[in-house]
C-alpha cells in the first residue's frame, strides 16, 4: 500500500498549533501560581482529544510512569499537566466567549486547505444546521450559570443546554462545528435563557466572524416565526426552516386555497417516489402578512411502502429544477442530531458526563473544549489521509479511539504522524511485559 503524505496544516500538529495561538490570547484573570492558562486549556483539549473518561484518570496517568507526561509534551506541547483540581479551578474562570476564536481559525484553515470542497449546494451556499441539546441536568450540583426548573413540590432541577451550529452537506460524512452558544442564565439574570434568544446571539456572532460566507440556515419548525425570519434577513442569511401544519394554519390554508399550486413528481433509479407541491411568495401568517416566504411540501414513498412527509419555508426561489436540492438541504438539518450531538454523546466524547461543574463557567468551558476536539477530529477525518488509513484499519469509531488512547498510554510517541502511522500500518508489541524491577 503506498504510504500517504502527512498534511501537517490539516492534521493534528497544524490544527493544535492554531488552537494554541488562540489560547495564548485568552485573558488570564487569575494569579498564575506557576500554572499557565494556555497549558490548562491545552490539557483540557487533550482530555477530550484522547477521549478520557474522567479528569481523575487523566490526572493519575499524567503523574504515572512518565509515558503520558512525555506524550502530552510531544503531542500537545503541555510541559506540565495541572492536577485535576487545579485544572477545574483555572478553567472555571475562563470566559467561554474567548474560546470562539479557535473555532473561527480552524474553519479558515479548513477552507483555505480545500477541505470544504464538495460542501456547497444551491448556488454556492453552505448549509448551517442550528439546534439545541441538553447535556447536563441535576437536582443537586449547580453553578451560577445553571438554568433552573422549579417543580411544584418545591424541588429544583438545574440544567445546561448548548445551541450548536454545524456546517453540513447531504452527501458528506463530516460535519464542521462553529463555536456553539451556551443556553445559560446570564450574570445576575433571574430568568432562564432560551433557545430562541441564544439563536439570536449565535447567528449575529456567526455573521460577524464569517462576514462573506454564503450561508443557508436550516432549522426546525420552532424557528419559522416572524421575528426570527426578520433577524435572519437582517443578517443576510438565507434559510430553509421546517413548517408544520399545526404551527402554520394560516400559511397552509393560503396554499390550499390558491389555485394552480405547482406540483412535481419524480421517481428515481432506486424506485423512490418524490412528490412536491410549492408556492412562492406566501404571507407567513396573519401577524406578519407583509413577510413573504416560499413554501415547499414534500412526500416520499419508498418501494417498501414507507412514507415520509416534510414541509419548509425558505427565501430561496423554488423551481421545478431546484426542488430536489432544496428537499435534501432541508433534510440535512438532521445531521446536527445524528452526526453531531449523537456522536458527542455516544462515540467516545462523553458530552453528558459531568467532568466537573465548577461555580462559574467550568461546565460551559468543558463543552467548548469538547466541541473543539470534535472539530479537530472531523477536519482530520476529512483532510488527513494518514488519519483516514488509521481509522479504516480500526473499523468502528469507538475502537479507533481506544487504540489511540492505548498507544498514548503505553508508548512514547515523538509526534502525531508516528501515532497514526502505527495505527494505519501496524506496530510490534513489546513482549513479554517489561516489569519495572528498579
Ligand atoms: Zn451550572
């Protein structure tokens, strides 16, 4: 098998170098007590990069026989890993917004390196799927930024949610997260934050950080309301938003009552029947009568008889030649559920595990670092052929990360290329177990 070239910029060393530069600019508010904040942030990233199940495990390993300490130096540039307590204390003080820059930098590196080729659709746009998910809930553990649910019987549930924004494509396996937006209680706020206000903050940050990016925002039916659509238009963001009949009686009545609504029927090579009806320039509802949207409704019937139904409102013109692409773009919204949150929760990243809650920002900072580790992995999966070979050799994703952590624990690794090449092309195990008799 020909040995592929290792693309430094689009593999772990180059990506971590970019992130480190961003971390070095994060304001260090606390007297350092010999611990440098960049090292703490890089250690946090290493925990999620190596898919560690707990901070305690990481603490023990980095203080073990020297192998993990040496690997943290060679792979993550961490000279001395902080203890788990020190790490929690320092990261609790970090403003999560200061970590946004790392996501933006990595996205630019990915774009410049050609990693986003094949990700455009509908006249050169990228699809940005936006949705929220819960990752922490407790009746006991809480911090200053927890949202609170007060039950009738006097109990309180504390929780954190995160609004994610992910660049997706119907035909591509990878997804690329932009900086997420925490749904938390702000400083001194008495009311809980909600997904809708978080979306407002997230989308204006996205526009500020990527002013020229051609984006179509895809969201579920909760987003197809007047104020949100007006906000999207103000930011120059195109949209494809779910539109359920139950939420849009006025819109559906309007379409039903309009004579000559266009329909399209296509049966593809796999025998799947696609049936569309659409109408451009429909008033969204009574209250926002002046706000016109284009309406697309779709039924799919598979040869086994299984049927599905979807409907969207969009500002993209609907024509016979674009209905299939619009439908695929609208359905790509699910990739934030299936390929992002699900992977983070069930494929080694332990998104719902409580690594430490802290008193201020720790929970959010850990969530950011985990998403950053996920972005680095997805870029490598897309762009680094050595990484791809290593992954293919391991088979399942979870097994791949077990193998990565196994090597990280037991072998001194001079660099990332050695780690991935060992996994891709095999390595000799030391036999027998070399006992330490000193
Ligand atoms: Zn909290």
